[in-house]
């Protein structure tokens, strides 16, 4: 697959034609791409990370899940952090004096974790695109790392816990 810069060098019309071919026999994919114009197509490329969203809320509106934070698929954490964020948002709204305070607390509590996950995914993407020397080095090091337990390798990512009974404070 094309990296982001390579993908963006190609015309959107060409990508749209490929997408229409891929989803020609799919429902609802066929209908969705049939009504998409080339100028509406946002081309990222494989293993790209969407830019950080500067504000997750405004007024009575709040972004959740991928709308607020969409890490690269290489993170393996997209659905997990969306569920975590939904639970954390519920806690924040439960304990806040108003919506703005709840939304602000939610962003304050969640942003560091999801941005760290996104940054780690970016590093993984760079390693995957590191070329033959980087791949050879990774292949040499991976067998050595097998003695490490998942808790040691992924502890901070998989060890995160939301404590529902703990009160969220401003």
C-alpha cells in the first residue's frame, strides 16, 4: 500500500475509481461511493494518523471515539480507547456541575493517554516503513524479546483501568 505522501500524489479521481471497483458488489459500500465526488475524497494512505484535534468540545457538543482521537490501525487500540473514552465521559458527566466542566474533565483525563497511543503507533509505522536494514534489525531483535511477558511489553497500554466509583474532580 502507498504511504501517505505517495497516496496524496495521485489524483483523487484515480483513487475513487479504484474504490468504486473494490466496492462494486458491496452493500452499502457501492451506494456510498456512487454518491462520492473526487473532490470529497480525503486520501491518507496506509498507516496514517489523523492530526490531533485541538478541541474535543464546544458548547453542548463533544467529540467521542475516532472523531476525537483516531490512532493508526497499527496501534491495535482504536476500539479499546473509544470504549474507554465513552466510560470516562460518562464518569465525567456524572460528577460535573455542568456539561462544559464534564467535557473539559474528560479531555483532560483522556488526551494524554490517546496521544501517547497515537505517538507510539507513529513509531510503529515508521519501523514498518524502515526499509530492508530496519526490517533485518527488527527480525534479529524480535526473538530476543520473546522472553518478555505481554505485561512487560504492553503494560501501560493494556494495564489502564477506569475506576468507576472514583469521583472526577475539576
